[in-house]
C-alpha cells in the first residue's frame, strides 16, 4: 500500500474514526470507548505509516546527503510540516519552533527571562502541574514571587471534597478578568495561563487577558495543550507573545513533539540558549533574520516526528476544525444532559460552550479519592470505558474527541448510571 495514500483520503469524521487504532478491542474482542484524549490521543494509523515511511525515506536520502548532492527533497518535506502547523495557528512559519512537548515549550519561554529575586510571575489557579512546578522552582531557586490569579470564587470553585448541588465551578471569564485587573501589576514580568484547563475544561479568556497584560507591559504565555485540535485557534488574533502546544492530544499525532510560537516582537528578548544574533555591517543585531527555529532548534532532530506532526495537522484541517468543534460540542451537551439526570453525580465543568470545552469532569456526592478511583477502574474493567481521575477536585474527567460517537456517549451514560450509586 502507498504509505501516503491513507491519510490523503481522510476528510470526514467517519474516515477519521475508521483510522484510529482504538477499535482494537480487549482480549475478549470488545471495543474500547476512549475518553482520555486529554492525556494522550490515539495516533492515527495513517500517521504511523507516514512516519515509518519518513524514516525510510530519510535513510535512503542519506546517500544524497553524504554525496553533498543539492536539493535533498526530504528536508523540504520536513520544513513543509512547520508551515502546515503555522497555518493552523494563523501565524508565520518563522514564529514556530519545534520542541518536545508543551512542558518544554512553556518552560523555555518562562526560562528565557533572567529572573531575579523579587521578580513577579503570575499564573492562574487552574494551571497544569508543569506550570506550577516551574513556578515553584523559580520561587525556591530564584526568589521569584508567584501571584495566583483566581478564576472563580473560592466558595464556588469545584474542589476536592466539595459537592455543591449546583452545576459547574462558579467560573466566569468576567470574574477572572476582574481579578486579573486587580492583581496583575506592571512589576509582573509574565502571565502564564492555559487556554483550556486540564482540570475541568474551562476555557479562559485568553485574548482579553493578553490585552490587559500588554497594557501593563506584562508578557503572556498561553498553554494550548488542551485547545489545539478541539476548536479553531488563531494565535495571531489572541496576540500573546508565546503560545505552547503539542500534537499528541486532540491533534492525534505522535508523542514527543510540540512547539512554541514566539511572536516576532518577543524574539528580541528571547534567547535561552544564547544563540548568536546576526549583525549588520555596523554590528547592530538584525532581529529580522532571527526565527523561532534558529533560537530553539539545536542539534540533530527527529524528522519523522515533524512529518508526523505536519500530517496529523493536515488531516485535522481537511476534516475541518469547525466540523470537529461542532461534533464534540454536540456530544458534550448530550453527555452533560445525561449526567445531570444521574443521582449522586455533579457536573463540575462550566456549561456554556464558549467558556467550556469537550472536557467534562464529574464529582460524586460524598466522593473520596478512593471512590473516584474505583469508578474509573470499574468503567474500564466492566464497560471498557477509558477515563481519568482528576485529583485536584476529586473528580473523574471525560474528554470527547473527534472520533467519539453519540452511541458511545449513550453507553457511557448507562454505565455511569449503573455504577455511580453503588461505587
Ligand atoms: C494544560 C496542559 N498543559 C501542559 C500539559 C503537558 O503537556 P505535554 O505532555 O505536551 O508536556 C498538559 C498535559 O496534560 C496539559 O493538560
């Protein structure tokens, strides 16, 4: 079979679903229902083939490289992948650097500041562990002051041990922006915020927050790990200096490759690897020649991963991110409506799509970490449904991806209704 054919044919949700390896069933031949794309998306079969073919092609063209023959076509294809990702993000390709994952991308952006004792860093209260850990490390090692911006009233915030009979976390973008306005001061150097929280799927007002920060001279890093591939994202319109992401979640690409978008303006102050900056005849630095790639990509890279990343983005673009958003939005509404009818279950995620996402976290009445864990295990063992515990709020997280179906959601609802009362 032509290694490139399969993915070229995918342009509908049904074709996408047919290409995921998760139809692979358990040892009894029963298919899984996979709701854990928030952690790790299945790598499409056609992407796997593309990557294998890329590795082969690179090694075949090595002969050409050794002989120093001009025009090694293979590397043209690798570079095209950067353009594909840049197009999805709505930014120039010069703004995109390949890195390993969201964690390393965000960390590099954060560590590109020469943090001094007393400097201030702002983060939201719903960041991923990778952000909290670098903030904690900077506080410990460099004496940086970390300001945590709340996104909901403490007494309404969905949290471990809390079981409010009302839905949702009490989060509203206006509450968050009002707190940001109050707490973010010109002596903060950077604001780090997720586009979509991995805890309960709330969607933060990234463009408004970036504008607010910019008005105070504060730079912004957006963590896009949970947004890219779920709905269209235009990084240029958001206007943040930095935007990080990876392809192994909603984009269903390979693990071990991610990217950092660094705006042209931000590149003047970004150089964590001390790369030499080209200068003109008078010795003045020429930042116009500096790209995100030249500042970040060091040593030998894995070309097959880049090709795999470009290929999965191409597929998502062909299926259409608007189409994907419409699909996951409808399934999320179906899931939440069904969950609300289950006694003893509370939907902890915000409801309105504009401030939410296809991530739904539920809490159990009188839930304990052990009960949440038991529910996750029983869903897997008895119903082959894959979900994950969210310890921050003692919840169980379900993420709906482009390949999930309405019939699967019905099965999930039946399973939760049967298990929840007795767990
Ligand atoms: C919001 C958020 N940021 C960062 C990460 C870390 O992503 P990566 O594994 O690409 O480093 C995750 C992973 O779950 C996440 O949800």
